[in-house]
C-alpha cells in the first residue's frame, strides 16, 4: 500500500523522456497515465528549460522540470517513469530508487544483464515496487488467450508459430535512431522485438525447455533517411532472428522476428491444440506490443474485455493496462484478474533468456537451460 498518495487518493506520476514529439513516452505513457484510474500526471521532465513548462501544459501535467532530478525530488511524485533511451536508464532509475519512488521503466531495463541485475537488486533494497513496459502480456487479447489456454479450451497444445516484425532495424534508419546501430546501446532487434515476442510466448505457455537460435544481418549496409550526401552505416547487430524450440509443455515452437517491417506483414501468433486453434494478430510500425491485437478462436473473433481502454489509440492500449494493473497493485489490491504488471525480476529473467538465445546462436547449438526458463 502506498503511503504518499495525494489528498484525492491519486498517485502522482512523473515521466522523464517526453522531450521529442516522436518519443514513445509522449506517444504512449502520457495518455496511458491519463487513462489509468487513480493516477495523476503530476510532472514531466525534458532537457529543454525554455520549453518544458509549455510541454507540461500541452501534455496535461501539473509541472515541468528541466532537470530530471527535480522531478525525482518532487514529494508529490510517487511513481517515476523512465522513458529515455536505455543507456540513460540506470542513472535515472537509481536516482528514483534513492528517493524512495516506485519506478515504471521502459524495456530493456539495462544495457546488459549485469546492469539489469544491479537495478533489480537496488529496487529490492529500496523496498519499492517496479513495473516494466513488457506490455504485450497485458494486452486484452493476450489476457483472454491465457485464460482460454488455462481453461484447457484447446486441449493439449501441439505447436506455436509466431511471426513478429517492427519497422525499425530495416535498411533505412531515421537520423535520430543511429544510436541503435551501436551494440553498446543494448537496443537491437534481439533485445527489443525478440524479447517482447518471447515474453508474450512465456506468459502464454509458461516458458521454454530448449531452443536453437539463428541471428543474421540482412541489411549490412544501412542508410540514414534523408541524408545528403547519403550517409552509410555498417550494421553489425543482427536484424533477423529465428528461434526454434520446445515449450515446457512439450509443444513445438517456431519464432521469426524481422526488422524493416513491411506494412503488409503484421504480427501473427498461431496456437494449435488437439481440440482447436487460437490466432493472435495485429501489429503496428513499432511492433505488435505497441498495437491493439485481435484474437480468433477456431476462426471466430473473440469479444475482448478492453476494461476502460476501448477509446485509446492502438499503441496506448497495452501500456495503459500496465499502469492500471500497477496502480491497483500499489494500492494493495489487484485488478481482480489474477494478472500482474511485469517487474524488474521478470525483466532479469528475460535478460537471462536473451543471453541464452545469443549463446545458442554464437555456439551454433541447441541450448537446454539447466533449469527451465523462466527461472
Ligand atoms: N515498450 C515498447 O513498445 C517501446 C516502444 C518504443 C520505445 N520503447 C523504449 O522507450 C525508451 C525510449 O525510446 P524512444 O524511442 O522514445 O527514444 P528517443 O530517442 O525518442 O528519446 C526519448 C526522449 O528521451 C530524451 N533523452 C535522450 N537521452 C536522454 C538522456 N540522457 N537524459 C534524458 N533524456 C534523454 C530525448 O530527448 C527524447 O525526448 C527506450 O527504452 C525504448 O526501448 C519501448
């Protein structure tokens, strides 16, 4: 239970990372906080002192800060959202934890598994709650699919196949996304799109027993959009990922994750069972996790419980579910749906899985984790 809730019982949220019009924090976190019951957008922080007050007003925040530390120190901020690029996550998260704030952070949490482990340990030591924007597992379609699977609607699941893509990591990249080509950024197709995809798979089916990975660079010569003369970058980080594996249940798993998504190639997750099938589909430019998903059971569209998110833009729905679930947890209740918001410990488990995937690719062998993943 949160002790610092404001007089109206609302929890104050402060978001860092809304400085540019195209930022994900501005596109998704701001409307998601406004939509979540019991949360108030108390503050935003950007690095532009000249415009931050206007930005705060435009985004419906009470106050704007040009220094993120001032946002962290604002006593009316109960929850700090870290929505900046991953290399800047660590310092902000540690500052928020030191001030005793609860933290919502974007995925990936850290630039490496070691950094994610450090942050998970710091959050535990601080005694606060955390949430991570691995939002697809709380998509209304995923929640419904998980329930149908738990109820045995398909009988024994025999096979799962997934195609997951994103507009990022294609042959042409925006100038502002150049840093994604740096392996040290910790932001690439494996740590982002493959991670969101496998997190959804694990949340639906309970994890992977063994897997083999093939990661390739399909676009080694990348050009920067709009550059004149044309600016060429040499891509070294894989922009295509294949995973074949066996789920803990014994079912077969095939996953293809692709950068440079074509508009006509959206997301599709197909589950076959002895008594029926499920298909999750949808997807947007930022990937399926940032979109509304639909669910079909045996070819018929399932009616979903969108629980207050039905009027939100597609990319916002799942993030809004993370905030609503987290807010309910902070108040000591739940959503009553036995769903929980992914936290730093979940993020660390996923980081370990990604390490195993990379190891499988580098060593060209099937990996059977000593304990089944997630562990
Ligand atoms: N969960 C999802 O579906 C999803 C989708 C997109 C992005 N993301 C995540 O969101 C985060 C931000 O991504 P983005 O594409 O919005 O990034 P971005 O490059 O657009 O930057 C976001 C904002 O952070 C500011 N910023 C950059 N460096 C900073 C620093 N050192 N200190 C303070 N502010 C800084 C920028 O000025 C900008 O306003 C990343 O962690 C990314 O992985 C998640």
